[in-house]
C-alpha cells in the first residue's frame, strides 16, 4: 500500500511578515454587516437576471406585493 505524506516538508509561516495589524480594531465592521444585512448566494443561472442587490430586492418586493394582493381561494 502506498503511503501519502500529509506533512509539508518546509514549515510555512501562518501569516506573512508584511501584514501589520498593530493598528487594527477588532470587530470594527461587525455591527455594520449585522445590521439589517442578510447574505444570500444566488445560483449561477440566476446571475444574468439578478446581477446586483438592487435587482434582487426589486424582484423580491414585487413578489411580496403579488403575494399580498393575491386572494386565497379554497
């Protein structure tokens, strides 16, 4: 049976030295991204019709309006 070596031969640093986070602020944008934002992934076949968030929101608002005005029939 062939053994596969899963350990790298050379240890690589976790982070490059040129990254300087000494003036970074933890969670600076966390509140902004959490306030009323909902990330949704759109399938690739729909990107043609919904290229940006404005188009998605307009379509969803139209759908909500149709759902509100549609009368349920038993």
